[in-house]
C-alpha cells in the first residue's frame, strides 16, 4: 500500500515560497539601484579606496566595489567593518 501525498498542498507551499522569494528579490533590486545611484563604484580598488576614506576622518565619500576574502579579513583586522549585499541581477 502506498502512502497518500497531497500534491495540492505542496503546490500551495511552493507558490507561497516563490512569492516570498520574488518579494525579497525586489527589495534587493531596490537596494542595488539606490547604491548604484548614490555611491561611487570603485571596482577591485575597493580595499585601497576604503582605507583612504577610513583613515581620512574628514572624508564623507560613499563607495562600493569588491574585495577578495583575504582583503576583507585584513580590513576587518584594521577595524574597518564592511557590509556585503547580495548583488542580484536586475534583468532576470
């Protein structure tokens, strides 16, 4: 004898999950657009640039870019806290 499985319930749960994920993605896209509009992109020079800003207490620049895990650890050891944000594709 086979167990009974409710496919309808699974589909409803899957639909709820998909809707929730879509909402979260929209929030992340909104954050990405805000950052792109209001921050300077420095690419792979992020570690260098963030140090310049951090040690110049008068600087009010806002930047974004990328680091390697090693660079991130070095910055953390210097007391520079970073925030990582999932960079979702706006088109997909």
